[in-house]
């Protein structure tokens, strides 16, 4: 469920359709251009179960995948993961945080919130990103410094961020929502009928 919403937010952010319905109801027939996901470089922070499931959804888009994770994967492991996820050999590589940030057209966050991941993306890290980057967070609020993100999005109008989680929730008065290049959902990435059933069955099995 979480990986599906990450893909949804990725496509929405690239195509820039987040306001289109409202524009039409207001009499605005927008023809704003977006970008395709096909053959983009997708950077991931965290490469656990959800991150890998998200990557499996990218197989038809022929993306280059680069990820940052505290676990060091061997080349053989990455080749096997590529095969298991239906990707081309050598389409996944691991890198240091700065390398992932530098290369990413889309940056998707799949980290837990821990003392060493809190605000792991702040002003310094945001400045490594491309000015046209799309930042997706379906993991935890607090991993991205929201004040720094607000400044980055304001200074880079071609960038975009789509978040499902926030440092403080409910995020009713979060100033990020005032920006034209931000889209937010209300911490509902796992809220599908199938996802809730699966969590219940996992709890029973555990």
C-alpha cells in the first residue's frame, strides 16, 4: 500500500496535475507541461521491503535506481535483487547520500525515523539536489527538515515535493501547503482495505 502511494505521488509530481481539477472548476484550462517517469534516475533513501517494492513498480519505466542505505549490499546481492524485482541487470546501484542526492530526478524516502535519520535532509542536503527534483516522502515526518524544504521549494519553482507524513500531525496549518509546488496527503499511505487486512493477518501470525 505504501509503495503504491509512493508511485502515485511520483507520477503526480512529475506530471504536475495536482491542481488541475480545481483549475477546471474555476474556469482555468491549464496546459502546463510535465515530465515523464520513463528513464529517469530515481534515488531512494532506504532500501528495505517498501523501498524494494516501490522499485519493482518502476520496472516498466526503465529507470536507473540509486539508493542510500546503512546496510551495504554486495554486487551479487544487487544483481539478484534486480532479477527478483524484474529489472535489468546492473540497473540498481548503492551510493553515498551525496551521490544519491546529486543524481536523483526523483527522490523517494523510505527510512525509519531514528535519532540519526531525524532531519537527515536539511539545507545542506537539499542543496545537492537538482533544481527540478521531485521529493516523495511516504515514510515518516521529521526525516526532512520542513523549514529547509519550504525554502528550497520557494527558491526552486521547478522542483516539487509530495508528502504523506509530517513532523507535526495533523498538518492543518503547515505552510508547505501554501506552496504551488507542494502536494500533501493526510498520512494515509497504508490505508487501503487490502493493506489493513494484511496488517491484521500479519499481527495474528506474529
